[in-house]
C-alpha cells in the first residue's frame, strides 16, 4: 500500500494529500505561538521581553527534536523505497530510543544554563526572573517534546499525515484554551502569570504524545517499534545522525541568529529586541505552512529516490517549490498591508509599533525568494543529503546575515539589521540552486 501511493499516484494530488494535513497543523501551531505571545504581552512588556530572550533556547530544543526526527523520517523512507522493511524497523526503534536519551540530556543542560544565558542579554532583574520562571517549566517537558516529535516523523515517513495532523491540532488547541486560563487564573484555576503560559505549552505537548501512543497501539504502522530491533546496527545509527545532525543544526541556526541579533539590537533599545521577538512569532504563521509542505514532500521524495524514480523526484521538487512560492507571496502582501495592525497585537507602545511596522515591511521583501532555499534544504534532507542542506542554512543564518547585519547597522542603525534579511535571502537562494544542482543528479 505504501509503495502504491508513494510511487504510482500522480505527483500533485499526492503532495497535496501529504502536505495539506501538515499545513493545517502548522497553521494552528503558528496560531498557538501568536496567541501565546499575545497573552504573555498582556502581563507586561518585560514578560514579552523575557519570552523573546527564552525563545532561541526553546527553538533549539524543538530543533534538536525535529532535526533528529528528520533523520529518522528520511532513513525510514529510503529503506522502505528500497524494499528493506527490516532496516526501516531498526531505524524507527533506534530513533525512538536515541531521542529519549537526547531529551533527558537537554532537560538538565537547558534548565541549568538559563540564568547565565539571560544575563548575557539583559541587566533587568525582572526580565531575568520572568525568563527563569517560564523556561524552568517549559524545558521540563523536553523529553515529552523529543518523543512526541519522533512519533510524528515516524508516522509521516509511512504517509500517516492525518494522524500527525490530529495529534498536533489537539495539542495546540488545548494549549490555546489553557493559555488564558492558567495565565490569568480563570475559574478555579490559580493565576500563574508567565508560568501558566509555560505549563499550558507542556500540557499540550503531553496530549499530543498520548494521542500518538494510543493510535500506534490500536492501528499498527507498516514499520514496527520493538525491543527485538534494538540490536546494534552501526550503519543505520550513523545514517540517522548523518541526516539528523545537519538537520538539527539547520533548525538550531535561527536560535544562534536571534541571540546574536538580540545582542546587536539591545545596544540601541530593548524595544528592538521586542520587535525581533514579535517578528519571529509572526513569521512562524508564514513559514510553518511552507514547512508543512516540505514535511509532506520529504517522505515522498525520499521514497522515490530510494526506488530510483528520478523523474518523479524532479517533479516533486518543482511542484513543492511553486506551492511554497505562492504561500510566501501571500505572506508578503499581508505584511505590507497589515504590518501596523500585526505589531499592535503585541504592544501598545507607539514607538515600538512604528519601528516594528518599518521592520516588518523591510524584512518581508525577501519572503518570496526565500521559498527557494527553504524548499531546497528540505528536499536535500529528504534525499538523505543532510550536509548539503546544512550548507544552505549556514548561508541563510550565519555566513551572510550576521556580517551584513553588523555592517549595515553601523551605517543605518537598527534599520540596517532589517535590510540584512532580504539581502541574505537573495544570496542564499542563488547558493541553494548551485548546491542542489551539484548534489542531486536526476534524469
């Protein structure tokens, strides 16, 4: 069944059937991010600043989970495409075990490092206290995040996108409902402030994992997770990390970027740190649907590459790129027309609103061209070429934007930082096309 629809179904409806559930899930997930920030902003601007400073580490945790999950997804899909179900089972089982180990380590490290991390960016005791309160609770759920995302990628690797959609939707909706309840103490619930926002997030993640476990127990997958597949297999484990580590770095690089830009912008005013935090919350609403398309593409392109269906590989890539470009074009229009209203969702400070409006209009100039690098990076991960994907992300998040932001900020002040975004997207798109053509030969 997996082979029939992965290899024989027409490409466009196949991508839609795989991607639309993930696009919907990503939209709701991004809505949760915005709602979460909206309610935290009602506490105080200090609370919003704390959330902005914690965000890079929070993003790193998710990146570690999703990145290694991408490795699991790719290795399973490639083995299924090549007809090796036993190796696919080993990849799924080993991936789940290793993700659990990662979760335990990350929980301990992130909670211990947060006080020192926050002091690197602010001297406000209030902001530091709020950041520690939020992160201690949020990061305590790191193991749950790791296991939940691992199951997500395993389900996706065999085409069970509707299950991942339902699981993510339930977790996000629970989070959205619990946010105001726990933050402000509605009904018999105590008023927890920023800690309530963190707890709401954790509860949503627990619910998502529970749904995966129940579905897996009731409706077995084409790949099996079992103790009998825990035997040492060096080749598969190395392949999991060969794809997973670059994918993790791909997703973690934005955290490095945000931290560096926070340090640069804090030299001008704390309000610019808030603006950057607001932008990254808003851009999730745009990029997560695009990432939903990429998630739908990965198992299809990996399966067909493993099955040596190279013409379909090329067609899958081209169609996904066009669809991503359309989403980014819509996002550009929205940001240009509604930038002021979007910023006002998170702050009532007139100067912050004005500066934020300028930032959003400038940054959004690079949205459409960014579809090339986002789609290409995802395609390379699906094909098991994690290092090549990492090269693209290094261009996008380190090599170009950091020097550009520093130089332009010396000339134009904080506005120069915003111009660095669209300049980076143009250069990275060119690099992505070059890397893809050199790395993938499909005829």
